[in-house]
């Protein structure tokens, strides 16, 4: 199973997310500006902690169900990622942790995806569909790969 996201270089813009070649919806990989500044990464460098979501290859290692208290921030599920190639691996080597794909409440317009602290955000319906399929694949012992690029 392969999950792909196509994100523009300007992470203020949304991109797309696909599962096995089928478009599932929109995705956003922009880091929160203030949090990045507060944590010493004012340019939101993707290979440094608190930067934008890094391009590269990841292995999906787990699906975590979120608590009611986490729903606003992460939606119903999180896909836990292990970076294995590209800028994603460089980010891991530079101390980035907690890279995930997750949902969460939209911006105040009710549609646009909010920034994260370096994860990939999708809408809650997309993360529900991904979580279901990924849980099934992992239970069968399959490898689930996630590739982020342009």
C-alpha cells in the first residue's frame, strides 16, 4: 500500500493526498509560524525540528486512535511515520520526532486545513479512510509506505 502526498514548495498552499493512486482529498504540510520561531526555526526549514513537513519516504508504523481531548488538534486518528529517505530522513537525523499524518478541525472558514507542528494535516474524513485501510494492511503484515513530494 502506498500513500502519496503532493505538496507545493510554498507550504502555505494545500496539496493533494492519494492512496494507491486514488485522490482522497487535500493535504497541508505547513508548520505553525509562531511555534517554529519560538523553537528556533524561523524559516520553517523542513529538515529541522518544528519545520514544514519534509519531502521524502516514510514507513507507516502505527495507527493511533485519538482521545476526545485530542480531536480538535489531531482528529480521530494519527498515522505514525518513520522517515526512511530524502529530507524526511535528514530531519529524523536532526532530531525531528513525532512526524505523523493526522486530521483535526479546519481553520475558522470551516474548510481550509490549519498549519501543524510539522505533520501532514488532512481532513477528518480522509484520516478516517486512511486509518481503516492502514490498520487492515498492518494487521495482514503488509508494509505501508508514505511518499511526500511535489
